[in-house]
């Protein structure tokens, strides 16, 4: 099986590339894609760059050009759920785009015609993630992940997203990738290590814990691939 592993930033895939060792680099569409082998599976690893458009473009290329049948999105997120702390692991049960807003026409936040407000992730991949978490003794929490083209470091905005979408975490790419995978019929799983608490000091926490959180996610994802 050919499996895509996607991160939004270079830090989120550099640990993966070190772990797989040998890989082939392919440049396409102002980006780089890395083909490697992991057990019985062929991997295509990429980082999209930050934001929904970049992430959606990269996800489409991974599926349409490279023929990936499953996509695992790894990286970091800010906590909205007060029970999530820096370093915790989360998988997305559903995703939503918190910055879609045509409420002027009487629609709810996150809605535009032709898409679901909430997009579900793949239950089989989530089951693999939970199995891996149990084997590694890692606590893994499922929850709603809200996505928008904004780095959230404001308490008022944090509370609004949490309330409007019943969201547990917030980041800047996941829901756009989930939408692509749903449209193209590809199984999607998103894993996030909590890097900050999306409040007034989120930017400080993010810089401090990015590398640690990304490393943790990368190791987890490779264990998932071995169990698919």
C-alpha cells in the first residue's frame, strides 16, 4: 500500500526522514516529496507549508500524482480542551473550518454550500492509532479539531472556537486535508501533539515545544504505518 505522511512544517517531517533513512526526493509544484519504504508499505512524505490552501494542494498531489491510498497528517496543535496539556497526543475524530463565515446569509459558522461542516476521519486508521498508543503506553485522546488560516493566541478567539464547534484543539491545515480526502475517497487520519494552549502566550509555548512535539508525532506515525 502507498501511504502519504503529511506535515505542515519542515520540523514536522524531518524526524520522519531521519528515521526512514533512504528516500528519493521528487520536486513538484514548488514543493518536495520524499518516497521511502517502511515495512511492506511505500511512503510518500511531504510538508505542505502552513495554511489551508498549501495543505489542500499538497494533499491533492499526494493522492492524484503519487497514488496514495491513505493519508496520515502529523504535527502539532493548540489545545482548546482544558484537559489537554502540552505534550499530549490527540487524534481528530472530526474536523471543521472555523474561519468559513457566510453567516450573513443565515448559515452556521463553518458552512459553505457543497461541503460538510464537520468531516469525519477514517475509523480504521483511528483504531490503528489507538492500538499503537496502547502498545507504547501513550495516552491518546480523540476530539474535534478546528482549522483556520490564523494562529490562535487570543483567549477570546480561543473560547469562541471552542464554543462554536465544540472543538478540542485548533490548528491551520487539517480540515482542508480532510475535505480533500473525503472528496477523493482516501482514508484520512490526523494526529496532533499539543504544542501550546492557544491562549495569550501561545506563540512562546509553540516555539519552545514545536521540536519536541513534532518528534513525538513522527515516531508515533511510523509505528502506525508498521501496523497498517
